[in-house]
């Protein structure tokens, strides 16, 4: 370490860096805020803040330029050491510390930030698989996981919303921000796919169906015919827009619901 550019920094900065290395788990995650690091390092809060800020900035003199010389990055619950592997390879006490960390996690049930990140990636991959998108934002997913929701909880929300008429008609809402926003989570977790089976999907436009506002002139058969024509037009348009590729699971489900609605209208 004495050959690294970090050794040219102030004594306080070097102590904070060594403390961070000592606090890191097997994946280079440091589960602590700045006050906690300052307490461990026995360095003032002000000097610790300056050191942490410096570690997150590029260092053109660093021997490791993989992250432009940055040493750490902020994550939920603490910090991640970006070049941790090179220190771990030279730290012959790492194996013992890793065993201690795993044992502590097993006994206390505390989940490390790296585990949360892995869980969030799993949920996001599942969403991308189901929607054929390439979302990368795990911010809301991580927040919900840290609040105690499980991976299965969040995946169940995805499965449920694939059957929700509102989301079928507005697929842009099937994104990680909308699905896992805190104000939605409790309501969504109490819904199931079967809750939406009997609900209509596409409603015909009112001005296309009802000629005027006089109830006495309302014609039930005319309404049915207009509804059927509107549903048929939407179905054909929906299919034509997707002729150049294979349909997703959501799109297949949408078409089946639209066809079912048409069949019910034709059967009246």
C-alpha cells in the first residue's frame, strides 16, 4: 500500500482508507455511514467526510485506472470499494475475516448490500424477461427490498400486473419505477392475477357509440354493434403493429383477452 498514490495523502485520509479496508466484507462492501466510519477510524467527522469525498473522485495518479482512479462508490447502506480485489489478493487475513462476516450474517440475519444488489438484479432480470425490455434502474427495487419485501413479493407484482387491464392498455407503466413505487407496493401485493380475469380491457369510445345524450333514444343493439366494431378495429391494429416480431407473453395475453371480449359481444 505504501507504493500507492493514497500514501501521498494526509495522515487522516490514510487512516480512513485503512479503516474502510478493514470494515469491508468479502465483496468489498462497507456497511456504514460516514459517522460510523469516523467513529471506527477515530478521526473527526469533518476529516472523514473530506476523505470519503476524495475517494469518490478520479485520481489520475492512481495505479489502477479502471474507474479513473476512483476508490469507492456510494451504495444503499454504505460504500463499495471499487478496486477491492487487488487489496484482497494481498491480504492474507481476508479468508478469516470473510468467515467471520458469514458467521455474523448467519447468526444475526443481517443482509449485506451486495446481497440486496444481487436480489434487485434478479427482480429486474425477471421484469425484462417478461416485458422484453432492457431496464437498468434498480433504485426502487432496492428500496423495497431494504424495507423487508422479498424477491418473490416483487416478482408476484410483475406477474399480477401482466394481467391488469390498465397495464395491458398502458404497457409503458410496466417499468421498475412505477411498479415498485412505495405508494403502490401495499396495494399491489394484495392483488392477484385472477382478480382481473372478468374485467373488460378496451372500452369503445363514447362518442363512437352513443349518438346523443337522450336516454330515450338509446339503442342497446346499436351499442353492441358499435362496441364490436371498435373492439375488432383495435384488435386488428394491435396485431398489425406486431407482425414483424414474435409476440411477448404480455402481448399474447392481451390478444386473448381482446378476442374473448369480442366473442362475448358476438354471442349477445
